[in-house]
C-alpha cells in the first residue's frame, strides 16, 4: 500500500514538474525571443543557431543514451521536407514579426489562427461547419484582434505586413502538418531531429534571399571578427536554451497529461506571457490594447472549451485526446514561438 502510494505521489510530482516546466518555458520564450532579436538583429542567424542547438543536443543526448530518436535517412527526409519548409517559413515570419512589433501584437495574431484554421478545415479538408458556441468564440477572438489593431499606437506597415505573413504561414503549417506529419510514424525526438536539421539546411537560402549574410559579414569585419556583444550573446544563448527546453517540456507534458489539460495550460501561458511582458519589458501595448488582447485570449478559452465539449460525445476519451493532440502538433515546439514560438 505504502509503495503504491509512493509511486503515485512520485508520478504526480513528475507530472506537475513537467507542466510547470512547460508553462514557464512557453510563457518566457516569446519575451526572451523579443529580447534576443532586439540586441541581435539578425533573425535568420538567430533561428539557425536555435535549430543548430536543438539538432546537436538531440544527437548528443541520443548518443549518450538519454533519449531515443529515429535514425536520419534521406528517404524519410524527402517526405518530411515540405513540412519542414512550411515550418521554417512560419518561424521566419514569426521572428521578423517580433523584430518589428511587440510581444502583444504577436499574441493577438497567434490567437487568430483558430479562426483561419476553422475556415481552412471547412474549405479544404471538408470538415463540418463550427458549432454556434465555436463560431461565437471565433467572433470574440476576431473582435478583440480588431480592437487591438485599431488602438495600437505602435502600428507600422512593416510590422503588420510580417504579422499577416505570419498568420498565413502558421495557419498553413497547422493544417498541412496535421494532414501529413502524423502519417510518417516518427517518434517525438525523431520529429524534433528531422525538423531542426532540415530547417538548418534551409536557413542559408533565406540568408542570401534577404541579404542578411552581407549585414553579418559587414559587422564581423567592422568589429574585427566579433559578432556578439556580451548582452547579445547572453540573449541569444538564453533563447537557444529555452528553444530546446520547450521542445522537451512541450512533448513531455503532452504525454503526461490529457490533451484538454495541455490545451488549458497553453491558454494560461498566454496570460502569463502578457503579465511577464508588462512587468519586465517596456515594449508592450497600451492599457486599451491590453484589454483587447485579453478579450482575444478569452475568446480562445471559449473556442477550446467548445471544441472539447463537441468532441467528447463522439469518441472515446483516448480517441478524443489523440485527435486534439494531432490538432496541436507542431514538430519542434509549441506555439509559436521560435523553434518555438511558432
């Protein structure tokens, strides 16, 4: 009896630790990435460093026996490449959005994705129309987003162009990856390895397309080979570490708790991100803008509740959780975020 109770307490402690770890990483990562891109204004190189960190970490930890990942083969890589390209574009636009706008703007446009995903699912995947509660939640999300944009004193055409590009790419990623990646049969760390390694291979193409390599070389020559200032180095290193941590905690927490609990955690993370951003960073929205942002997040809460309630009567608990898990799946990190922060 005592042994069983000990095992139960140990499992509960482990689960709680994973959820807290995921919540902290997810909440902090958007702010950390904004901090990093402010002091290290090279989005292509920043994301490449994050991809490199995740790839090397997974490879070394696999060699040391701390984790198991599927072996890399070119046949599987060819199948995964389209998903990696879409993911890279989502991260690329996400990074440039954070480069030109504040974290609150990122959260608002990220919160709009359920609306576009619902439209895309109905138009391209022949899914049924949303229920009344789901539709109402999507309208609330849209209203909050419109209110935020209308009151955004930091509005610039460049920032919102990247925001719209991010919205399109992240929506495409969600719909496309849901359709394709689940059929490849890779394990969690296999997805992490393939996604980061292929994204790292794609990165040089965008360096040359955007001309970023010329900026980097010019700064290196000007500073006698020194690209990193101490603050920039710390910010980039921190973003790389948190990019890898959220990759682990995101998938580990997803496996440890139900899909519904994981979704609620993801929603709470947005609130925590807003609070952290306001407390430690001066680059945030006006009070009216923050109120509209909270309206958008509340619409997201209603949306998640509506789709959860709709699914439970139709399937078993296990099937329902699997379906939601597929819907939330992004091969490296959640949300947003760099290497993440998709």
